[in-house]
């Protein structure tokens, strides 16, 4: 009986984590839907730390199919406002800081990047949209884009290019009169060492 206690404790811990991640994902989804309706009455998120935010985002990524055609036919295409929101978040990132934070192979930011990248079906994300996915993964892992609240669900959809949101972000960035700095490209190049994130395709440049 005693020998089984560590295993039982681990199972309880895993079950508790899974339940908390599911609740975090549900809260993110609820806030996202409420935000689209202009409703500010959603309760405060259940997390209080960046780790809990990341757990909630990972849970959302696990349940978000990748690709522009992932949603059912009746689902609307990504709204322009969502692309604007993600593009604005990317423009506000300190990319030199992202590059520094993600330059190690074993630090927390790198582990967070790998965990997020493993939830993206890269074969279903177009090369150009994959650049946005990689940028978001790096920026979130470096703590430059917080994912608590309503924005977390939008970030998850952009990472997986759901309903073509990642592609629309690229188009929004291309139309911008203030292009992203060279440090953006350098920071994203840094992520190419992190499996399973693919390198930038020539088609995406």
C-alpha cells in the first residue's frame, strides 16, 4: 500500500493540474466571447501568475485546430479587429528582450516555447502565417505578451492560424506604415533552434 502512495499522489496532482488548465481555458474562451459582444461582466480570470496564464493558453492550443480551414463552414472568418489587436501587440514587443530571453536552450522561456510549439500542427499553417505563430510563441514565452484575459484566446487562434487569423495579422503588418524592426526577424530566427518550430520559409519573407 505504501509503495503506491507516491503514484497516487502524482495522479492526484496531475488531475488537479488538468482541471485547473481546463478551467483557465474555459475562462479565456468566455472572456473572448464576451469581448466580442462588448460585455465586460465576465468574472476575473482564475489565474494570478504567468505560469497559470501559460497553462491556460496551452489548454486552449490543445483544443484549437490549426489551419485556415480548421473551423466548420458556418464559422465566420477572423475579424479585422482581432488581426489589429494581435498586430498591435506584436508592434509593442521589445524584440531585443525576446531574443535575449529565448537564447538559452534550457531556460524557462525556451521550455515554454517548446511546450507551445508542440501544440501547433505546423503542416497545416501556411508559411507566412507560421512567421506570426513563431513570433507570438517567442513573445509570449519571453513574457512580452501577457495572455491572461480575453486576449489569450485570440493569441491562441492566431498561433494556430484558426479561421486564417495568422494570415490576416501578416496582411495587417504589411499594410502598416511602421514596420517591425530588424530585431523582430533576429528574435524569430533565434527560435529556429527550438524543435519543433520550423525555420522561416523563403515564401514567408
